[in-house]
C-alpha cells in the first residue's frame, strides 16, 4: 500500500509542475465510444506524430515527398487527411453530409464540423468513431502501398472501415 501512495504522490507533483498546454481536440479523440487503436493514430495525426514525408525531411531523412494516393501534392498530414481528393472521396462516402461542403477540410476542420453538428451524442460518437477509423485505415493503406506493395482501391479501404465500424458499434444502445 505504501508503494502506491508514494507513486501517486510523486505523479501528482509531476503533473502539477508540468507545462502541458491544454488542447481543444482531446474530446474528439478520447470520447466515450472511442476505439483505442484508431484513437491513437488520430492523436498522432493531431500532434504531428505520424511520420509523413514532410516530417522525415525535417529530421534529415531523404524520402520521396509525393503523396502515394494522388501523386500530385507533397505528403503532409493536412493533405493526407482530407485535403487530398482520394481521401476526401473516402470521407464523402462514409460521411455523406460532407458532399455539401464547398472546400475540402483538413483533419482539424473535419472534427470541428462533427463536434458542432452532432447534436445527438450517439450520432456524434458514431461520426467521431468514423473519422478516427478513417485516419487509421488511410494511414494503414498508405503504409501498405509504401512498404508492402499492397495497393487497395478506395472501395476496399471503405469496406475495411465500414466493417471495423460495424464491429465496434454492434453493441451500442441507441
């Protein structure tokens, strides 16, 4: 018992002294119905932790900087999620209300739209889960193309996302 008391005391002092900045996007990722696997990748995307070409170049690692889905733009997190026409098409299929948008949102704007427009908590949680699932499966499809030589079409990626969402939401109460 003494060990846990000592540990909690030490951690409380660390947390008080830390200079962590508050972020507004935590509620988008760490919500009640989130899936940890997908949320971690969305968290990395928000924090700039995914190792995209632009991040690797800053670290001195020379890699091709063209995005593997559209072959038109530089690979950045904002382009990958969801400024690219390829990934935006995936998002429009899974979130049909996005077809009414005049411009393609980046990842921050997408989550803001979901949070502001999801009046019912169940709908909001479903859309947030969908968005985090898209981040995970788009990142995975990118890595499969880049490192595994596996090239899935949009329909296959969408089917994987729909299946994952279906499995996760199976037990939800409406």
